[in-house]
């Protein structure tokens, strides 16, 4: 989840309140904002990516004012009619087709505001832009440019400009090869023959989206008027990013102005700041929440969530401000009602329909196994089903088996899904080599078997394995235990055959057979395996396929 | 034994040996046998004992040399010369010197010079001294220093400095005291053969009646044994399952390796959702694609993602890929299994749960593991509500002993309204984030053909366990350290949950 640090002072100034950081930290979770930590000065928060409007203190303050009743209902945003035009050339449509623009005038930015804008830009790049792929944001000092603007694609060596954080002019190709930011995002343009640029009325390159802006238009505390461009591969992401960004600028005191964007096949204006209009059935809200609340109460709750609502008999007309890009369905307002009403004020209730509970047969099967093994003095272990290939096979002195192999493990420790339990138990013995002997351990759990006949390509298989480690641990003891298990499950049609297995000592290895099915392997562990795991104690063991052996 | 009872006081081996007229060795052997049976207590004492040496015995018979000197002096007229005296005193040279020394020291004689001669004179009547009485006393057999009066004791010590007169030796004596058992046990039982182990033969033959079974020192250390134990986490899993069964839920189970379709798409998670990225989800190398379910269902899921129309939603508005949905992964939540169940159980009521393994592609450290359990459940009723959901969760944690619960708004792509639950742990004085919940969105339920509200939750198990067990490192749960498992009381859960965390006691 995206994280943000907000100062209590900042929120108090924005909300005209005098709340302590602790008090704020108590209120924010009621908005769905997670508080990570609080100190005297401020709060470290996390917010859900569906609410990109929480990426700035002004955005958080908007919601806070609503829930505190300081300012309720939908904030409205207006933009002046366009006086500037952006022409989108056909050359860019196959590379990075979407672009929107907006102008903000009359800002007086403090140092802190600039920092907040940068943070917001970075977070939106991630949340809505998917790391600049779907949408990337450029914020410029409008006064350093001359209207009107052109968005087009050019060859990599066709133009030169001085990128941000650089002292020299570079061609586009040089930016991608030499500039730090260029190298970082070059993959977004890989394969393209031409690259997108924005030029102004005097022909200057002021942006190379989605890579970097020109140093020419760098924003600082003296910038009064800003130009925002957002380009991308996803129209929705581009439009939504602009809405979230410019409404925040408006709340910072800016006056918004539209830009006319001219495509070869038509013309449109941005930003579009009309509220979205929805219909909410009050019965639907009541039924889902289980709350007997009036339409009037619903309206009030919605307004506390900075929405506008008006009742029309049993239906509500709800208006959402442009930055609420998370609304997909009327159900989203049901949650807003709950938030406005306060989760703390909702009393838990009971389900109405009587049903009878029941455990899965697997749970009962494994419980019986536990009962028997515990009765024989064994202690249960629990290991990960994620496993390491080398430890599962090579160190167990057996050939590599077919296993589910992970494509992208973060940790080298996990490369496959376990196909048998014994390696885990041997590792457990190794872990416990300084604990008192005798040690008798067992595990009952799943392994994963690749299976092409399954839609998911693999099957869970339940296994039971045990290890016995003490100075006189022997095949005999393992065999006694496995026979006791089989007897307890009432299995009669089994026999013991001599077998050969790399993990066990030759001549002291056997399998339990049912018909032609090998259902278990048992024996004394090969000293080579014990040595691999640094175990200086004889070990007898067995592993059995629960479903084949006992069911 | 009988004698001891008669004596009614502690007695030493010597005493008993005399009283019973048996050798000391025999008494000692019997005493140690009785002691093993806890019929008597033997205490050892150290005593100082005086006995007469060779000189001492001679003094007893003939008198102390100084007395014999004075008697000789009297016979010789009271003041003979030294030479005269030495000749006629019948004392040896050595005795004579000692006699002169002691007689002088006791003030019985004086040694004067008269011209060239040395003259011995009797100066005092030699009363019988304490030292002489001491020798007599020792000779009569009272030899323990402790039993003598103070004067006599000192005299003995003084005499021990005179060569071979009195020897003081340290002697250990054993005192037997009868125990309460010893006082009451029938005397006839004492004569039996003793066995250390009751054997099948003794039982079969009935001979056990004739033998006595050796007594053990019940306080002696014994070898340590450990009970076989369930894994601590398994105990919590069972407690959780028990509660949901009590609440009328049926347990379900599903694939660990899962189609992205069931794990994400059917749950209305857009295909470019960050959770689906490689660094959050384990993808499978081979096979990397599975088979999607019925085309009609796939089509409905596709359309709800793309335009939402069939659920009266606006959808995510992007182009949905069948290939992306058929990728194979390790399930990131058990909700994948729940949604499979729901797809084939579309009519209410449905109440199912699972407590099973899920996977996240995390770098493992003390706070995070890549594989853990989720406590999952859903309930579908014609009129299931958010309040019902809060009710189930409150009841669940209440039965675990966590009675202080708070709900907060939260967000999941597949639920609306959504909530997060926190529980207060009085034993740790902290609120703990327990998990998420909500009502499945219409975009989730309608493509499956489910037309009624489904309340759902996914709660954490390991974090609860780690907090309850006060583990700093969550990996401890899967480390299987026997010392730790053996040290946890079988009742650990009850100890933690039911006692500490029920306000006002359970």
C-alpha cells in the first residue's frame, strides 16, 4: 500500500482544527486510512490504492473535514474555458497514444507544497500509472513556455534538449543511454523507432514523456502558473490522474484552466471536472448494511464523505467529485454510508439461517493420524510446502523427482513445492541435534504432485511421515509403528516388500504394498544422508501416502 | 528393632552390641538394612575419647612419678640431697626427672642449694590432684570427653600433653533412632526376603506375598521423558476450526496451485493489479498455464472486467486477457477456493470456511514468511448484512477469548463494503490487526450466478499465534525447535486466551 507522512500542523491548518497527532491518528482509520505510527509532530499513514486522492495532505484534509463535519457535501471544481491548444500529431498514436493537459494559475507555493506535489506525482505514477506505463505526469512552469503545444513523435537524434538534473543538452537517444532517469525508464519505449516529445510555440522541447521533462520548465517556489501534461497508454488512467492532480492543485489555491486537445479526428477539452452521477437504491443500502436508517440519514452520511446526495422517494441521486475515480457501482456508496455513519456505530448482528457445521474429511483423517502418532510418543512438526530442490533430492541421496517448479521465487531457499515430507523432518532433526534424545517426530500434510490431467496442473496429496532418532533407532521400530497405523485404520490387504531407496540403508529398506500400489517406504536412513544434514544419531523413518494407504 | 523399641531412645552400635550381645559388625549391617527401609534413621556423631597410654597405665598402678618422689622424700627424712634421693627413690632416670619437674610445678617440693649440694625439700602435703582423678576415671571406662565435667576434661587435655599418659582420639559413633514407620511395622515383616522389582514370576507364583518389595528414595532424580505433542500452530488451527464448526460452518478445501482466474479474475481483480505482479505472487515455471473453466463463465468474468454491464457496474474498462487468467500460481488467498465453491453452490444458504495455506512471494525475515495460513469463510443468506458479518467475526474472536474488537473501513477489489478487524490483546496491551472482510461485490457474485449477498472474511493465523506466544520472530512457528515445543504446556492456548484475555476472568 502507498505510504505517506503527514504533519499534524499541516492537517490542522488545512482543516482549521487544533487536533493533536494522537487525536488525528484516532480519526483517520475511520476514513479507511491505516496509521502505521504516530509521533508528536505527525503520522505515518498508508492508504488503499483505490483512493489516489489520499496521496496528498490536501486530499486527506478534504475527507477529514467531511467526517469531522467542518465542511460537508461535494467540493466543486471549475475550470476556465481553454485559451491554449495542444495538437496531437498522428505520429505519436502508435507509441504513446493518450495525452491530457491542464493549466493551474495563481499558485503561491511554499517549499512544503512543492515537496508534496513531487510526492503526489510519484505516488500517482505508481498507483494509477503503473510505474509510468499507463500514465506518466509532467508538471511544468507554464511561464517558461509559449503556447500552443504540439505532441508528436520524432527520431531519437532529431532534437536536443537539456533534461532535468543535467547540465548539457542531449538527444533523445542520449537521454535514454546516459541520463539516470532515462536509463531507468528506457524500457517503456523499447522497440519504438520514434519517440514522443512535447514542444511549445517557439519549438522548444519541454518534455520527453514518459521519461523526463526539460530543465527549462522546472517547477520551484516561484512558479505561479503550472502546466500539467499526462501521457500514457491507457486513456482512463491518464484522465483519472489529471483529475486527481488538478483538484489537489485547486485545493492548494490554484485556478484551473482547460486546454483544448486537438486530435486528427476531433477535439476535446481537459480537465473534465464534472461530477459523476449515480443512482443508489436506499433499500439496497439498508439490506446490505442491515441498518434501519432513513434516507435522510443516508444523505447526511454521504455528505460527510464529501459526496452530494438528494433523495427522490426510495432512490438517492448521488454526485461524486472528479477525484473519486474509485467509484464503479452503486455499492460503493453503500460503504460510504457506513463510513459516514461510522463503523463504530454499527452493532454486530447474527446470521438468521440455522446450518450445521462439519469438518472436511481430510481434517478428520489427519486428526486420526495425529492421535495414533501422539499415542506412540511422537511430536508433530509443521514445515513449509515451499521447498528447496537440492535439499529435497540431492542431499537426500535420491534422483531429482518431477516437482512443481516456481518461476520467480524471491528467496533462493524456495525453488519448488515439496513432493515428499521426509526432507523436512530430516532438517528438523538437524535443527534439534542439541536437544535431548530420543526424538520421535512426525508431520502430516500436503505435497504437490504435477498432474497434467488436472486443470490446475498439479494435485495436493496428503502424506504422513515420521522419523525416530536415538542410539538404537532401527528398521524394526519404524516397521512396528507403521504396522500399528495400518492396524488402527483397519487396513488388512497390505504386505511388506524389500525395496531399494537412496535415502535408506540397503538391506534395511522396505515398502508397504497394497496390490500393485506402493503406499509407503520405510527403513533406516542412509548414513550419507545423515552426514549431509550433520546428524550424529541413527534414524529410522517412514513416509506414507495417506489416501492410498489408509482410505 | 525390638531392642530399640524397648530402649525408647537413640542408641549407638556399641550400646546395641552390648545390649544384644552381638558383634558390632552384625549390628551395623542390620542397622543399614533398617535404614534403607526407612525404619530407623542413622545419624553419625564425632566424639573425643580419652584412653590411657602405657605411662598412664603405669601411673594408675604405681602412682604418678611426682607422688612417688614425694613419698620417697618423706621416707628419707624430708630434705635429702638430689643424689641421695635419686638413688633411693626407685624411679628410673627419666621418671625421676619428670617427677622433679612436676612436683616442683605442683608446689609439692622446693629445690634449694646448700653449699655445693642440691637439696630437695617437701614443701606441701600432696593432695590427690584432678589429673590423678582423671586417670582413675578414664580407667573406669568413662572416656567420652563430652561426658566428663569441665575440670576433668581440661585435666585430660593437660595429661594428653604428657607423653603416653592419656591419648585423645576422635571417634565416630552411629546413633540409631527409630522412625515412626519403624515404631509401627509388625516385627514379623522384618525377616522377609527383599526384591527390587516385582516380577511376573513373583505374581504368577504368589511368592510376592512372602517377599518384601524394596523401598525407593522417592526424591531421587529420574530420567526425563517428553510427551508427544501437537505442533503449537496446529493447536490454534484446531481451535479455530472448532469454533467455525460450532457456528455452523462447513469446512472446504481446494487447490494450492491455482489458476489466476480463480485467485484474481473471478474476484474482480484487474489484470494489472499490483498484487498480481511477480514480486507479490509465485508463478509456476512449468506448466505455466492451466485450463480455464466453462467458456460461459469465463466470458461473463471477461465482460464484467471490461464493462461491468452484467453487474450494472462500469467495470475496469480495459481489455481482459484469457491468457493472463490461465496462468498458474500458488494461491495468494484461500478466497480462490471459496469462490470455486460459490460457483458451484449458487443458492443460499451457504456457510463454509477453511483454515489453510497460502503463499506470497516475500523475502523471508523475522516479520514475514512466504507461506502461511488464512482463516477464511463466507456466508450467503438471502438477507446477509454487514452487521451479520461483524457479528460472525465478533463471535469468532470472542470464543477465542478476544472480546474487544473494532472494525475499520478498508479496501479490497472484491468486497464492498469492506472492513478491517482489530482485536485487543489485554495480555500484551495492544491492538492487533487481524484481517480483512467485506461483502462480495456484485461484479464478483453475478458472473457466478449468485444473486444474494455473500459476506466473506480472510483473517491471519500466524500473526495471531506469534503475538499470543510472544514470539519476536514469526519464523519460530516453522522452525520446529523441540526444546521450545517441549517447553510449551499442552494447555498453552487456554492459558493465554481463556485466562489472560477474558476481561474479568473466564
